[in-house]
C-alpha cells in the first residue's frame, strides 16, 4: 500500500480522522477581493469599500465549505513551506497536505461591483514539471483510500498535461472512492472521455463539453426552457456515467442522472460575490450525498449552499446556519429528460 504521507508531503492534518472529502487543487491561489463603492470603470481610479484576502482555488473552496459543515476533509495542493497561502489556510484551520514546489503560489484579484457583478483576474500559476506531476498524482492516490469522495477542481497550472485529471480519475478506479470533476476547457474535454461519478459544469462548460452552441443554451435558459439543457446534460451523463450538476447562476441548477432530471431555483438573496458560489454548490451536493440523501435533496442542498455563498463577501464558506434549503424549489423534470 502507498504511504499515506509521502516524504514530499507536508501540512496540517488530523491523523485520527479519515476525510470523507479529499479535494485536489492543482492550481491554488491567494485570493484578494475588492468591493467597490461604484461600478467598475475601465481606466478610472476607484475606491474599495472592503478588501479581503483568503486562501483560494476551487478545491480549497470546496474543502473550506465542507469543513465549515463539520465534514472531515483534506485539501491537497502544491505549495512551498512558508507560502502566504499556507498561512491563510492555517488561519482558517483547514486540514491540508502540500507537494513542495520551488516558488510562490499565484495571487488572483476579484473586483465586485455594488450590485454583485464580479470581475476576476487570474494569474496562470506556478509551472509544474513532469516529476512534480507524478508526485502530485501519488499524493492524491495516497490520500484517497479512506475517502468517500475525491474532488478534482479548477484549472491546471502550466506544465501539467491537459489530460491530468483524466489520468488521475483512471488511477483512482480501484480505490473505491467516488470522483467529482469541476474544470473547463481542454482539461474538461479530456475528463469526459471516460467514466467519472460527478461533473459540475456551468452553462458554458456544459455547452463546450457536448459541442452544443452556448448561445442556444443561454437563450433557452433565459426563457425558462430547460429542454436543451437537459438534452445536453443527458448526452454527457450517458457518455461518462456521471451525475451532471449544472449550475446556472442566479437561475438555479439542474441535476441529470441515470434515473432522472430535476431543476431547482434559489431562495431570495442579496448578492455580494459570485466567486466560489459554484464550489459551494458542489460541496452542498457532496455533503447531502455523504448523508445518504436522494438526488432531489442533493440538488436542493447544492442550490442552498451556492446561494448562501453568493450572499457573502469574497470566498467565505457558508455555514449550515446560513443556508436556506426550505426556500429552494425543486421540480422533477424526468419526463422532459425522457422526451429529450
């Protein structure tokens, strides 16, 4: 059996607690969020009413939400000892293990207008060579044995091959854990060439993964026509065997599985930042699945968590007492899925 703590790994973990959810953030970040007093104006000098600096990267966000809900979790990521990101992770007491790299983790900047409109500027990330890619894969495999879920999240840094997620999913096939993938572009295209347990695309990513015109999905969604979305998600579900959790921003989310399709609309909120909302939605689904909930309730919790995250500044994780599942409306669209 692989050593669960390879020599290259360091971090803070609870050795007496096996994580239910292991997250993998190959391209982590230190995220700075600036809330503006007036809408963003290109070329102007503007004032920020609030500034937050938090540990980031999609997998880190998922781990923070799971940890806030009391779910055993462990975040895996590349970072050197003493990196400011690790100090930020320590400050929120998040369990993590790192692959040592010879450089700093990237910094990302998010600018939020008063109405919640979000502009995000992401740096490319630290380059990982072939040896680092192999060590990161080993770190994932070593920590997957006792986990219920491994969540592979976010962009890939320079140096990692675009099919790295697909390689990791295949390598995890004999561990017994379930695998969720949340990415885009070439890594998403490679990930959906084989089986996986859960995919969390947004509307644009669903279109690119299935070759559908994104404008078609957007137009249909805007007029409340879910049939094209269900058809695209069904194609992806049949191709990969995955449950498809498609997040649709303020409109809600769609879940398509081998047994049916459901659509959920969010509770009323005042938006503050959309960054991390999709990550919170993914976590809400995983939390519900870990508790034994059926598909409609998993979707309800996904939308409740995603909405709660949108109502918070920066990438703060919503706590269970901040979510509002009772005001999430879930509609069974299984008939529409069959018609599609």
